[in-house]
C-alpha cells in the first residue's frame, strides 16, 4: 500500500458572486511510496499549488480522498488536521517564510512549539536538524544575517524539525540563483538518500530530473511521464549528490 | 520554544505598534483613573464640607406644642408634656450601634441670664465638641480652657463694650450698623472679664460676626450654665454630626430614636440630599466620560488588531501550515493582547494618578489629596485587559479562521 494515495481528487474554485465553478484539478490520482522523491511539474495555472496544498492537508478537495499512512486526511476535523500537519508534514515554502523576529534555532523549533516536549528536547532536536543542513554553528543568527542558500537550508531544517514522514516543497529553488539552488537541491537529495519521502513542485526540469519520479500536470490533469529520470543517476555519479 | 515565546518575540519586533497600543489603552485608562480619582477626592471634599456645615441630626425634647414662628420671628408657644433631655441622653447617643459614624455629639443647655446687667441668651456647651461642630466660627482670642472661660457673640461683645474696632477700619466708621459684617481682625478684645448672673467669668474670646443667632449669645461651660440656671444635668438640645461619607443618616436617626424614645430626633435632610446629589452627578459624569474614552481606546485596539491580522496573514498561514491549531493562533495573539493591555493598564493607572494629582489643586481647596488605592489599580488593570480582550476577540477569531492555503498563496 502506498504511503500517500491521491484518489480521484477534483477541485473546483467558486468565484465570488458567481455560481459557475472554475475546475482546477480533475480526477487526479497518484501514489507516492515511502522514501520516494517525487517532483510535480506543469505550466502556470495547471493546478500544481492546489495539489500541493491538498497534499498539505490545508485545502479541502471538492471530490476524492487523500490517504496518508492509512489516514483519510480530509475526514479529520480542522483541529485534528492541524495536529496531522504537525505530526506528518514538513513544509518548505518558495520564499522560505522564515520568521524574521526569531533566530535560526527558534525558527527551527517553531513546529515543535505546540508539541508536548520538554524545552531541552526541542532544543536538542533543533540542533540535530541544524547539524543535518550544516547550520549548527549559526544557530543564533537571525534570518537576515544568513545568505540566501543558508536561509533555504534553514527553511528545510524547520520542515524537518518535527521529524515528518513527508516533506512538501513548493519551488524551493524558484527564486534562487543557480549556485544557491544547487545548494538547496543537494540538501533535499541528501535527505532523499536517507529515506525521506519528498514531494516537490518545480518549474525547473534540471531539478525535476533529480527526483525518483516526475508527475506532470496540465489543465488540472496528470499526464503520464517516464518514472525515473536518468539525470538523477548522472547527478549522483558526478559526485554532486 | 512555546507559543508565548512567539508572542514575546512578536512584541519585541513590533515595538512601535506595541507602544502605540499601550499608549492608546493607557490614555483611556489614565483618563478614567484621573476622573475617578478626582471625583473621589471631590466626593471626600464635598462630604467633609457638608460635615463642616454642622450638625445633620438634631435631638430635642419631645413636645406636643407647635412651633410658633414665621420668617425667623418667634412667638412664645405653649408646651405640653415636655420631657427634658439630660446628660444621660447625650451619653445614650454615644452608645448607639453606629456610634463610630458620629463625628461630634454636642449637648447644649439654653437659657437667659444677665450679662453685665443685660438679659442675654446663654448656651452651656462642651467647648471641645462645640468648636469641632462650628468650624466656621472665627475666634478672636483663644478657645476656652478653664471652667469659667466664656466666648461672647459679636453683638454681645459690642453691647458689653468688650471689643473695639481697630482705628480706621470700616467697623469703626459704621458702628451703628446692625448688619455690618466685621472680620475678626477688624476688632480687638478690650475687656478681660464679664459678669454672668452673679459670677465673674473670663472672656477667652469673641466669635467673629456670623449673622446668625451666635452673635447674640454667650457660650459657657455646660456645667457652669446648668448651675447658673439651676437645671443640673439638664439639656435643651443635642446636636449630632454624623460622618456623612456614605452615611446612613436615616439608620442613625432610627437608632437614636430607639435609644431616646422620649426625644424628637430629626435629620437635616436637605444638606444630606444636596450632598448626595452633587456626588452622584460627579460620579455619573466621570463614568460617562470614562466610558466614552475607553470606547475610543477599544476602537483603536480593534482597528490596530485588524490591521495587524492583515499584516500577519502570511505569518499566520505559515504557522497554520506547520501544524498550529486555531486555538494556538488565538492563544498566541491573546497573549500579546493581554501583555499590551496589562501594560496599558499599569501605564494608564500611573498616568491617571499623576494627572489627577496635578489637576487636583485646580478643582479643590488646598489639603485635598488623591488616595493611593490598590483597588483602583487592580480595577484599572482589569478594565484595561477586558477592553483589550473584548476589542480583540473579532480580529483574533478572524485570524484563526484564515484559510492556511489562501494565506500561504497570498505571498
């Protein structure tokens, strides 16, 4: 059984004041196995962000089911779904969305704020994750004291703090230069190599090529694409991974 | 890292906005505190001024006669079954359950005697009580000390040539005017002793002209007058001054009536009612102004919180996305509101106290003071917090209901 099962999901947005709905996703079905690194590509307006927010348990689909680890996510109440997000999901946003008034370690501890853990345990976990992304020595820096790449790594560290089974990334390299983008991709690939399940939306074919599998969305429908992209193995062979 | 850590960090980050909110609530609370403190002090002062007007309860012997007077002109009446008051009755007044609310009990015996050969109304009084009761008396000389010391009313003093005006004063120019009002410093005592009945008494002082019956009276020690009139232990009237701050005058009257069933006990309602009305008006005015200022403060908190929610849509969306419940968002924002409101309450209380202290001299006579009441501080902080919380409920709930997918997409 797949770790993530997207079952016939459709989403229609209703324009305010209009009875006519705008369909964004049409009968989308997909599966993601545990430890898989899956990329979602597609042109603007194809429904990528909508599918990502549905996978992120934040956007109720009009039809269909999302099952993660056997849990029918949208059958949960709003508050239980918040708990689900805290327990199962890690988000990496396109513009990182770090809290500018918290330092690096506090940003990483943010997803732990609502969890019933001792302060020392929260700090230990945060330091461990910062170590993973190579920012342990900069734990006390404020976000504006970090470079773009470091901010991206910090955003990934925050997504990992609650040890989520699934990491969702929304074009994490979209606004970055090539070097910084590569830095972020390296961290994600390292995580993938350690068995982390990752679902990433991207416009960048080179980044998509590094995933285990690419899903292609056009006009709200998934198109069949080749499963494994050669570039990944090439990337790994070249020693960058 | 707790939700409160985020709230504190947010406050540190938005110092300007926090300062603005604290100031807004502080101004509202400060105005309310200043007005309430001022009206409280004015209430005290009005109360003490009313008390200074003299007795507000009069105990007289029970009589079946009707008073025969009109426009200040008295005609002798006939009394039936008159019960005399005695020293024991004065002691009885001091025994009532509300005795702690009695500031002065002043027994008197009235009669007529010859003073240097002139028939004069004499009052036997307990000088310690009488001088506390008649605070408006302006004495030239000193307060009586020994049993034979007396105080002369202004007209009596003039009649027995015990005083003379200072040269060049208006009193000197218009000695004959019966309605002349002489300030005490306009005359001096020229005589040491006066004969009352057959005994010589020392003139301790002369009461400056009051325009009242005192001007035509002599005041001596109660026991002396009781001896002089041959009425040992008897009294004509007992004047009582109840401490009038929230005093239950009617209850005191009832208790005295119970203690002295043979006496007439009446409250001077007019002064009590006038005082109560003045105090009530002041209190109502203060409450209305305070409510208006607080409402403006609440509106300010509301608009600031609404704009803060819009400004923080992204942040709230991120927090919701990473697993914060609605209640966690509410808790975080409410911690900020409570801290700001409590700070506003403390600042407002201090500012209000300071403002009322500065303003007090312009509203009251010298000597009035602003009380440092802990209850007012607690009330100020509680109302500040209530104002902050109530006016933030809608913005905070709205923030918690932000759709995280919309909020994240918003950026």
